């Protein structure tokens, strides 16, 4: 029978001798090498996934009635997952725009993850994608009579969920 006293003593010895850092590094190395390989040799697949996200974004019918900027890869610290973002210019009341998108996603069976009416921020997901929409910062609302919204779209997978 293992005594708790021995486990604590040897466990602390393991950590204080610097072995803990080595163990963590050994666990992270396969992920880092895999991510480097993916980014170097799978560029076609990465571009296909980005184009797929753009296609899905343009299938969201409420976007058709607004001026949508060019979709670009969102800046991120993740090594594998990619998100896209674009600005949307709406020349109508933000409450109306918010309700229009909310109705679209609820009617099409997307699951609501986040719904913040006060800050005009929503996030919906389905089996494959996660779609987020939020009203831009007040400092950036420099176009009279129009409101800037930011749209984010990502895959609903392990790497995107945990920002890996």
C-alpha cells in the first residue's frame, strides 16, 4: 500500500528538481512539431478551410442586405485553427440588425451560445461552425448614419474551441 506521505515527498522532490518542466515540455513537443508540420506542408488544406468559411459566411442571408468588407484571417495565437472576420456596415438601428440576425439563426436551428443584448454581442453554433457577431467599439463608429459590426466565423472543432 502506497503511503500518502511517500507520494507527497517524492512528488515534491520531482517538482523541485526541475523534472516537472521537462515533463511538460515532453508533453508539448508532439503538439508543437505537429503544428509546425501542418503549417509548412498543409497550406492547400489551410486555404481550402478558409475558403470554406468564407462560403459559409456568404450563405448567411442577413449579410446580403449589408455592406460586408473583405473576409480575412483573424489575428490569433493559435497554431492550427483559423478564424475569419469581416466588418459589416449597417445603416439601420443596431437593435433591428441584432434582431434580424438573431431571428435568422434561431429559425435555421443554430444553438445559441452567447446572447448579450446590452452589448449587442451574439454567438451561435451548429455541428460544423461557430458564428459570432458584435457591434464594433464606439470609438470606431466614425461613419455618420451607419454602424460597424464585426463578424467572426470559425469551425466547431477541438482546435478552434480551445484556440490551439
